[in-house]
C-alpha cells in the first residue's frame, strides 16, 4: 500500500474532467463526442438501415453492429495501426455486448444499426469512453433504448482502489495494477461490461465496483445533460 | 396503491431511461415503457401528456413506414410485376403494376413508359407487413410521378412541423414563394417553382423550419424569415395561434 497520492493529483474516487457533445457528425443518423481526461471518442450511428451481408439478417429483430477504431496518431507517439486487429475486434464485440441490453431493435427486423467509434486520442479507458459516446449517439439517432449506459474503469494500483485510471496509472511499475473497465445500466442496476486486466481479491472487486457505480452515475449525468442540451440550445435562443 | 405522480412537465426534453411518471394511474404510450409501477422514457424527445396517457414526441430518428402515409420515393428497379422503390427507410418498397395504373399492360410491355429507374414518385403506403415490407399504391388524389423541381431531405420527425396544423405552414410557404411543395412523410420534400430563386428561398425556409422545429412561435419566426426574403406572407384564419401543434 504505497500508492498514497495519485500520479495526476486526483482524489482516489475522482473522475478525470469530462466533456460531452451530441450531434457532431452531420451525415450520421445520430452522433456524439465524449472526452474523459485525454481520451477522446467520437461515435456515429447510421441506421436502422438495410443489412449486408444478407445472411446476417435476423427476421425477428435488428442487428447492432459496433466498430471500434483507434486512429493512427491516437497513441502515445507510436503509430497505431488502424483497422481490425485482435484487440479492436474484441473491443468492438464487448462494446456491442455492453449496449445490447438497452437497445430495443424489435421494431426493425432484418435491418442493422451501425455504430462507428473512432478515437483520435487515447490515454487509457478508451473502450469506456467509446461506450459512453456510443450510448449517447444511439439516443440521438432516435433508437428506442431502455436506458443510457455509463462506462468507466476502476482499478487497484498497488493495493489502492482508484477510479478512472489514466495511462500512467495503468502502466504503474512500482506495484501490481489491476484495471477493470465496466459499463453500468442504472435502471436495471446491472453491469453490461466487466473485464479485468491483473489480479484482484473478491472483496476488493466488490468495493471497486461500488466505486465504479458512483463514477458511472456521474458520467450518466453528463451524458443526459449533453443530450438535453442539444435541443435546448436552440430553444433558448 | 401509492399515489400516482408525474415527474416531468409537458414539453420537457427527456432522455432514454428517465422516469416520467410514477404509479399505475398513468398509461405509457409511444416512446415510453413501464417498469414496475413507473413509466420511463425510451426515446429522446419531448414529453406530451394527454390526460392520463404519457407519450414522447421524438426529435430525431429514421423513418419507420406506416400504413396510409403519403411518401416520396425513388424508383430503383423494375421487375416482372412492378417497381422497386427506395423510401428513405431501412426497408424496400414494392409498387405492383395493378396498384400503379388502371391501364391494361400486356405481358412483356415496356414498364419504363410509366416509371423509369431514377424517377421520383409521390405514392401512398397501403400496407406494411410484420417484417416492414412496404406495398405502395398510386391510386389516390395527388399521387403521381414527379416532374422537374428539386428534392430536399429533411428529418422525418420534423415533417409535422413543416406541414403545420392542417397544412397551414406549407400553404403559407407555397403562397409566399409561388412554389409547388409536396412533403412526404418519409422526410423527402419536393419543391418546384417557376424560377430558381423561388425554389432556393423555399429550400432555405424548409431548412430553417427543420433547425428550429421544436421552438415555440415557429410560425411567427418563419413569417419573419419569409418577409426578410422580400416575400409577402398571407396569414390564414385557421393559423392564428396555431404554432404549437406538437
């Protein structure tokens, strides 16, 4: 337990600064921008639209198709190879899993809702930022959803539970680090994403998730405001 | 049972998951769902409370085909029994020969005589299947092939504002700009005037309505906008105070 002070001076249960905006991509059906600390995510939603390839069509419900992509210049100086990789494919899959419990695509059989998540700059927590942006973008696209999804990472840095790790903390080398990205659906009180990198004791995991819930609720507040703000801007002119 | 209570006001902007009302004496309608005893929003939009019924008027989203809607579509293909039409939704539409015309068409006749690929048509949805396949008809007043003019795409959720109460908004623009306008429920608008200037002013006006559609006092704002373009606007009797038809 030698991690007494966070590397960037935050409190242990403090999020990085958040910015959220809706309606940033004009051509998309719905879009959103989400920034947490130095991690930026754009999400653009297209559809419901006709689905290709056709064998993926489901006559019972629409399909949600997510695509996560880090831009070449988004990393820490080294070029990130964009496009599908083992990592980005996995993250696309878990993003889909995180959003699927809330979206209701039963009214759109045989169609697809495409979600493209692009990250121009990353500093850890990119899949969470992507999920936050995507959930706002889906709401902006007018898709029926049970709730919004808030996502954030928690972790253990040298035995200390911390909220919203940045890259320096994730790469902390003077002790063990566990990084737990998670997504939370407040209405159902359920986690729709839970992954982990590192080791954690069961009792610490419970504590960490309680903290993550609090963080996610704060993020959700920002998301809701951003969505309402989109239309209120014009309303109050 | 506990007391029922509304948590939001009429015309509030709500986001998915927001609690709109508590208790069983309110009823969930479009854009909402019930969870336990609460009514929650399932879409981003404006709250509308109609007696005990709570619903949401969406502010965004793609067109979902509905029976009896008059839409504007583009012919994408011709097959044995009719035409395939693109409808600005996720689903393709089919216009069969018997619904297109009363003419007797002989087997193997050239169907491009009626509608060619790329033509825009004003048409009516007469059936939507459970899989959202669309059947179209050309039988009805004003349903025809479009000739000339220009096509504008708007958000389908803004169409009611463009049309206005009993067509008041669109008829005001028509009179002010001397343009012929047809607004399809699917968000495709056709505009034809005698000269390009009229058409451009009309396009600008419709874009403005689209941007400011959820504001109150829209008719007044559009009237001013048209007057700033040097158009004379005649306000009809039925339009008085009719700027909040949401």
